[in-house]
């Protein structure tokens, strides 16, 4: 089974329990990480925002409430996750939800002021290709914001991270949602994901500038913020 199919099947199967499990597994840290990240963002009314791998729509909703007349589009591969998001966003008139592939976004070049992706990049089959695609759909001067789990650099914190995510979390997934195998994927995808520095370098190689990295909760998650440069004007 290829990675795309595996990920789609996993998230379709856990969609109904995803929000509750997210709160339990992260000890509600995921909400704190997004709030901290939003303090670094200056989304304005009238702007266009794309939330990639939007899942059940938590970040999509925060973005729409930050700027009620901004155009906010959430896109996700999993139709079941989007069904949950649809229920949660019925009162948010500035949100549009679409099913689509993050590796091949159905938008023109230079369409968005912001592209965000929360806890989704590690699930994609080609990180570099995805980041290039985010760059393509951003306007010159636009902002990419990546919020993702990460392996802690501290040895002792890392050992605790491995035990919790590798052993405790799948057991919680089995007890609460009867989905222990599916919740093993979070540990697998996180432990094999890029380091903070490697992701920063990859974003830079794809053309992003002034990249800022914000570490969360002992390095168990991080926000990367980068900018597509303004196009240079040729006066010749």
C-alpha cells in the first residue's frame, strides 16, 4: 500500500474520534501550539488563506475567525475528516472546504496570501514537492506556516517522547477509539520526519526567505514560518 492510500485510510477510519483523541493524546497542547503560532501571523480581512491538510477544520476555523472577511479554503485528502469539518464550520460563511491532494493543489499560481499546514506535512509522500507546491500557489510576499510534531533534540526528553508516543499513545487509541494500529502511525510518521533544521533548509532551498522556527513544549512540536520573496522589478 502506498503512503497516500495508507494515510487516507487511516484518517477516514479515525475521523469520528479524531478531535477527542487529539485533545487527550496531546494533553491539549495542540491548541496551545496553534494559538502561539497565530500570534506570529497577521491575517487580515480581504486576504486569501489556504489551510492544507485541514482535517476536521480546527485551524481553518481559527483563521476564519481571525479575519472574518478573509477567504479561507480548507483542503484535505480524507473525505471523512472533511465531513466532520463541514459540521463544525456551518456558521463560518468565509470558509470553503474542498477534497484534494496537497501534492497537486487545484489552484492557479500566486493565489494566496497565506498557506498553512498543521500536523499534515509528515503525512505527505514527498515533503520537498509539497513545499514547492505551497510556494507556487502563494502570492509574491505571501507566507507559509508549517506547524508539525517533531522529535525532541534533548536526549532525555526524546526518551520520554518515544515511550509516550510509541507505547502509551497506541494503547490509548485502542482503549478509547478501538484504533491502536492507526495511532501507531503518529509515532511512525513523527519519528521519521525531518528535523527542525532540515525542514528549515528544505524551505530555504524551495525559495522561502526569513524563515523563523518556534519550538514548542520541549521540542515535541515546532512552527516554521517562511516568506515567498516579492518579485523583483526589472527597470531595464
